[in-house]
């Protein structure tokens, strides 16, 4: 076949032909030369298009049309462009061009062909003309092929093509049109694949989309394709979503394509096999390697044979997200114990906590926790890395199928995070090393350990921690050297991680309670209210007893007019205390006061933070609470209510046992009940003992701070909290290698800066307070939903309290609305009729104490503190997790 200026066989196209054949034809030719499976074909060059324009005097018409288009209103441009297309399609093609097309068409020996546009300005580095120009499939005759060629030429002048060139500053007259004619692959399946994820920009993934039949159904958007995400390095399928494909396109008898309805049983099956998916991904990887950049590739499969129909650069690929940008961070439940900005000294404790608690926990389950971050700081606050935890959960059998969204209540940030993680592929999460063999080998030991964790063992653990704390309490600080006190602080940090040695018992407290809920739901038809009442009035929870003991202080003061008058006076504790010691009733009250402080004085708001003063250091705060309680006496009686709750719980336990006639179920119920009850007590009490340990450490740190201030090393005693524990040793030994005051000044400035920032509960990627878009709150909503954690229904006035260190108090019968709760909030529970919280969970402090007190509670409501106003009447249905604003 002689050489022609109008037609070039695909395999003969070279880079020097770029201006004549366009990028599409050139890329097909390159794939063909590289032995990729490309259907045979030829290219009708741009010279044929120019000849057609010249032979039919169309170029002057184009120039006149362009002049008019520049001055015409948008609604009139369509008619001008339509006339231009007709002027191109109506004339006969020249004999010279027609004969050459016929010659090459016959040489293909194809039953059917496809005719594709290949504009000469197509797919420039920063622009892609994909989808702007026409493609015609299923053509079975030469006449139809020639007609399709003219229509491809005419597609240069559609509204979309003209508008795109106009918007991007292309010279309309400089763009020419070549046309590719190829043997049609009568595909069983076809689609597209991207050698980088076009949505996330990740270069390490291949995305394949597939449908039945020809690819026109996918391109037109008439069918949702099957979608596969492949790890480019390993060629393993990361995710696989099979869609319901209701139609497919196939060639028809008239030389075009038709749509057929796909049988429902076939439509829901996968359009390509796993082997085909892997082979496609391998081809995509090779194509990208040859072309040197991410590619958008069209393909078709006939039988077991794959054909590549087109490839073009992906020109609009977003920047690949960094590791930081892919992480999701959540302050729940960290905010329950550390709601504020964390001090440097506290970071030392947190590191010990991770090294001693989280590390052993994940290693026990067969994970290697190296190189994984389970927590981080955002605006100085502690956040957990949900992405890392999601990776851990997905590795565990069955657990990855659990719907964690039902634990999120209506907390929109948490719901969005969980939904995002649910749709996140495994390779996009932090890669945790998990040994299934180790997990299987250790599972029997874990199960035996859980069964062996008796309530008595829990009490012995608490006793041992209490003994250690008592040991540190007896340290003679005035007669100890500063170096010795610093060493004591380091040893306390070691003791802080000691509860971790009983990891299997601690896991019991988290595992057993949800199982009890499931058992009661299945065997006793419980909606959760019965289970909640089985955990009320247990009697030994230190934090719950703190509220009751505080009420007893108020009752004690109320029984003596002298004491009551002093307590209700406007004087502070420093003035009241010596006056109380002057009377017998006052001395009796002081003994009760000191007993309360000895037992509960280590608590405070955000009590895990060493920087925060304890109740024992802030007697005026406790005095304020006692005054408030005195005014509530006669309106409520929490002591009697608590006693009644305990009696009702015991009766309910008997009723549940009677309902369970099956002795095996009854035995399991008894086991779960006792372990859940004791587990709730253990969880709160072990935390209380740890806080006692930290309170001792705080006292030591203040002593070190006082001494260093006297020596002029520090400017203020509390500067000590802005140093890391590992820095103290070199400071007290005079071997410091940094400017202490400069470091502390910088850290305090950073601390104050972060205090002024309030990051959201859930953060996606890197947090930038300047760019953070606050969630829009519907302040007019009347119904809120959340996670029901303590059963019951209550109606009352709302009392919205954001912090426990202000002067606001909950009155008898009011409903406490809080952002979260920790032990510092317990006194506010005593007079409350119900609890509503923005955050929380089934095993959070507020949930456990609410169940212990028998107070209806709903958590994870999201923006309750922003929507509900103090004084509004609200109804809390903690059986259904609903809060209704009545007026």
C-alpha cells in the first residue's frame, strides 16, 4: 500500500506525525509499537480535514462564524455552531480521500469498526479534551464509516468544544481534527482504568471501572460501573464494589449500537473476573511506565483477550495527600480526662501511658505497635488517631464488620469520621503489623485470662495500687533532697504504668458489658433499660460515692444551726475553718470535711492533668457545692434514692434469673452480670487510684518548683509544669544545656495560644485554625438524638454548664447539659433529674456514674450545649436516646 498524506496505519505513526494525527492516535500508535494489545486500525490525518474544508469553501464560513460568535448572546450561539457542523457534514468527501479510506477500510477485514476523533491540540500538559469530541461504534459499512468521519470533523464545533477552547484561550483555527478507524472489539465487558486514584491523587493505586458490553454506557453515565481499587505495587485488590448494572450497549444490525436490558441476576454479578482485574492492572502499570506519567486508559475484553483502546495523561490529578492529610483524629474519649491544653510535664505521663497501656494491649492481640501513632496533639490537646485504630480493628476477625456508627449517637463529626473510615481502603490506612498466627495462639490465653479475672482479683489489684500510692504519700518531702524527689517522680511514672500488668483484667471491663447488653437483648427482650438498671446502686464506686459523701456533708451542716450559718455566710473557707473549730458541732463537721478530703480530695476538673489544683487545694470550690446542696435539702434526697435503687436492682436481678429457665443461660447471665457490675466499679476505682498517685506526684512537683524558685532557677513555682520530666534531672543537678526561662516562656506562650483555640471534636488531616470551617448548627431544632447509656425518662428545666470551675450549679429536678463529664462533674449529678452530654460512650465516666445513680442519661448528642439553653423545658427519653425541647 503506497504512502499517503491523508492516511497513516497506526503502527506506522511516529512522534514526528504529532501535528497530523493528534495525541490520541499517537498514543495508540506508541502502544501498538510496544506490543500492547491494540486493535488494528489507521488514522485519517488532519490534512484530510483541511482538504475537506478547502474543497467545500468552508474555512471562510468558519471565520465568519467565529466573528459572529464573539458578538452573539449565549442563547444564539447554538444555531451558528449547528449551521457550521451541517456545512461540514453535508458535502461529499473528496474522491482522493474517499478512495484511500476505502482502501484501508477493506484492508482491516473488520466486521465492524469504531471511528474516534483525535484533535491535534488534544491532551496538552495542563488541559484534557476528553469527552469533547465524538466517537461512533459498531459501524458495519464503508458509507457509514465515511459519514462518521465527517461527523468527527464536525464535532470540533459543538457548543462544548467551542466553549472549552474559548475559556482556555485556544486559537480555534489552529486546532485540526484527525480521525482514528479501528476494528471494533465486540466486548463482553469494557471500561476505564486510572493508574492513580483520580479522587485522592494517590499514585500507588490503580482504579478500574467496568461494565457489560461496550464502554459507551459507562462514558454516558447510564450505568454505575463495578469499581476495583488495586495496590499498584502488589497488584492486590484493595477494594471491590460490584454495582447493579441494568443496561449494556451492543452493536446492532444498522451499523450503530443499541441498549439492552440486563437480567437482574446477571446485572448484580461482577462484569470481569479476578484474573482479568489483575491482568488489566498489570497492563496499566506497564503503560504508565512507558508513558512516564499517570494514565487514563480505555479497555475492552472479548473472551479472555484484553484490548487497550486509548490512553491519555491524567491532567487534573489532585496532589497526593500526605500521611498527615489522610489521618482522622478524635478527642473522644480523651476529652473526658484531658479536655484542655496539655502541659509538657503531662506529656511525660502520657508517653508512659502509651508505653505501658496501649502498647501491651495491642501486642497482646498480635500487633506490632512500632511506627504507629495511636495519639497526637492538636492545638495542644490530646487526640486519638482513628485511622490507626481503624486499621487495628480491621485486622481482627469479625470486628471489622461491626457497625460502630450506632455508638456515635448523633455526633455529626464522629459519624462523618466513621463513614469516611468505612469507605477508606485498607492501603490508605496506617499499616499496622498484625500476626494472625500470634492472635490465634494467644486467643485461648486471653479467653482463659478473662474467665479467671474474678471480682476478687480486681479488688486485689486496686489494693496493690492503693498500697503503692500510700508508700509515696509517706515520703518525707521536707527532709528529702531535690534530686531524691525528682527520682521519686520518675518512679511514680513507672508505677503509673503498673496497672497495665493486669491488662487482661482491664480488658474484661470493656468486653463484658457489651456482651451483657447483647445477652439481655436476646434472652430478656431488653431494649437496654433493663441492663442499665442492673448496674445501678452498686455502692462501691469511688467517684459516685464522692457525690453522696458531699451531700452527707451538706446534711451534717444543715443539722447544726451554728455550722449552717457559718457555711452559708459570705466568708471563704480560710475564715470559716477557725470559727468551726471553736464549737463541738463545728469540730464534728470539720472531722467529716477532712474525711471527705482524705477520701475524695484528689479529684478535680480534668484531673489527669498535673497542672490542675485538686479539691483538697481548692476548699472554696467544695464549700460552694456544699452551700448549694444545703439549699436543695428537702427538695431531693439522693441518699434515699440511692438506697432504693440498690434494692430495686437486687429485685430486678432475681426477676431476670426467674425468666431464664434454661440453666446454662442463667449461669451465663450470672457470670456476665457480676463481671459487668464489678468491672464498672473496677474501671472507675482504678482510675481514681491512678489520680491519687498523680496527686502525690503533683505535690512533689510543687515542692521541686518551690525550691527551684527560691534558688532563682525558675521565676514561678508552677513553671515546673512546663518542663518535661526527663529535663528535671539535669536541671536539679545544674547540668542543663538550655535556657530554662526562655524555654518556659516559649512553652507558656504556646500554651496560652492553644487555650484560645477550640478545635472540633473530630479533625480530618492537618488542623489549621485559620481554615477550619465550623459546623453549621441548626439552633431551631426541637428534637435531638444520641446514645442512650442510662435508662429512664425525665422532664425538667435545662441547666447548661460548660465547665465545673464556675459558679453555676444544678438545682434539684434540673437536667444537666454538659459537653462531657469526668469525676470533677460528679457533684453536679446528685440533684440532676437527667444528664445530656455532647460526648461520651457506654463506658465513659458519666455513663457509669449516671447508671450508678439511676439517672437517665443520653450521650454523643453532638451540639446539645450549643442548641439547648438554660431554663428551657426539655424531655429526656434515655430509653430511646431522644431529647425533645418542649419550650
